[in-house]
């Protein structure tokens, strides 16, 4: 189905009037019709992330990074707890499996790469592959964020219990 329908018979007649042979005019009109069927439409692009979506994700990631920086360091906690107490908290090795700034940069470059692919390709099949890659990246990022938030909540609860316990001795 053509998105911009043309009157093929009238178009062939116009080419013939311009001096083009009937067979050639018919072939040109047929090619014009085919080329219109391969155009990417707004509906084809509807499921893709927009620049605004990516900016919102980056904003949320920046917010999470800022929140993580507010947590106490080991050196700060050593003033209040023993090394035995600290063994129960997450270490840098525990946190290494979460997204880092380098991971985010890699993600940004992957998004840029996918954006570049979207500009180079115009077939529906390519758009389906890109959509699947972006969905997988989104799922991975959501899992990492959820896991990091859960770890932070556990640390906060444990720290609160430790502080309450230590307040008995003050």
C-alpha cells in the first residue's frame, strides 16, 4: 500500500505526453510505486526512545549517582564501628558489579551507535533489530538500578540498626 497514492494511469499518460515511450513510462511509474512502499512511517518509529527519553534516563542516573555519593565511606564508619561490624556492609568489590560512570559512557556510546544505525538504515527489518537491542539495554539498566537501590536500602537499614544499637552506649 502506498502512503502517498498516485494515479498511475494519469502519470503514465503525462510521461507519454512529455515524449517518453509507453513501456518506459509504465516502468517509471511502477518503480515510483515500489519506492513509496518502502518508506519508514511515524508508526514504524513510534516504539523507539526519543532524545527526551534518553535525557530523562541520564537525569535519573545522575540523581542516583548523587545519592550514592552521600553514603558514608568506610573511613567515616570506622569512627563508629569495629572492623567486625563493617564486614557486614558492602565493599567496593561488592559494588563493582553495578553500573559505573564508565559503564554509562559505554551505554551512551552504544545509544549513539544505535542512533547512527537508525540514520543509515531505512528498512523495517533494521528498525526491528534496533528496537530489540534497545529493549535489552533498557532491561539491563533497570535491573542494575533496581539492584543498586536494594543494596543501598539494605545498607541504610543496617546502618540505622547499628546506630540505634550504639546509642545505648552513649
